[in-house]
């Protein structure tokens, strides 16, 4: 493994871990601060996620691109494979492992910080509407990222992606997980942001469907988007 790849994997591990810590930790804080108002809890949780994700993309993006999401890494490989830009398939696998491990560690860290114990989540989230919501959230995320990159607006990717996820908390019924690594991580916290292990496979399956839809939208709008795959989510060194 090269030094560059090791640094990129570390950035993906830390970035995904801190993202899940933000999501889970702010969810726990919201439960404690506003125990009788779920709407306010969601507002607090989504606001922290918007700011947290924006900061993390700015922090780790110059090293790894700040994917923090196996779906984004897969899209990067698929769209860039013909022009030999973006990640290799081997790198996608390594990125995904780092992201998933980071997600689990981030949830455990949040549990420790708020002293809530670590138990698998019991929150069943699978309904037909929630699954459609995951397709919409994931497809939109993929299409947005590649639209920004293709039109050379990567400089505003951090606030734009953060804003999209924050909005998708509210306009999708699933509250926009849109990320297999985050979904797996959230299984390890039986709190506001958790998801039951029995619900996670269906969510991840719909995220993969959303990936396909997002790639299709990207190719329809920007057929040559793959030529800029090296710059996903933000331009970074290799």
C-alpha cells in the first residue's frame, strides 16, 4: 500500500467516523434537550449534520476527496472507468472498508460521549415510503455531486452537499440516510438516530438502487461527467 493510499484511507475512516458521531451524538443531545418534541429533535439533528458534514468535507476533502460513502465511491469508479479517472475497483473496496469501520467507530464514540451504553438499535424503519425515500435521497446526492464536479464548482461542494443532506432530512420520509456506511454505523446506537439491524439491509438495497438512478441521471445530463471523476467529491491529491 502506498503512502498516498494509506493517507486517503485514514481520511475516509476519520471523516466517516466523525460524520456518524455528529449524526448520532446530535440525535442523543436532541432527545435529551427536547424530549417531548420530535420535530424539534429532528431540527437539531439535521442542523448539526449540515454544519458537521460541511466542515468534514473541507477538512478531509483535499486528502481523499471526502467520499465518506461507499455509494459515492462506487459511482466515482463506474463513471470514471472508461477514461481511467477516479478510483480503481480495488480502491473502492478499500475505501468502503475504511468508511464502514469509521461509521461503526463513530457510533460507538457518540455512545461513549453521552454515556448511553452500546446496544443494537431497536428502531424499525422499513416501510414502503421510507424505502422510496432512500432511493430519492441517494439518487439526488450522486447526481448533485457529479453535477458540481462536471461544471467545475467543486469549491462549493462542501456547503452544497451539506445543504442537500440537511434538506433531505425533511423532504424524504426516511430522513436521508443515503449512505451504507452511515446506515451500518447507526445500527450500533439504540438512540434517536439509530436503525434496527433488521431494517438496515433494505435501506442499503434501496441506496444501491438510488446509486443506479443517480448514475443514470448524471449520464443523461452530463454524458462526459466521468472525465472529472478524479475531483469527486472535491479536488484532491493522489
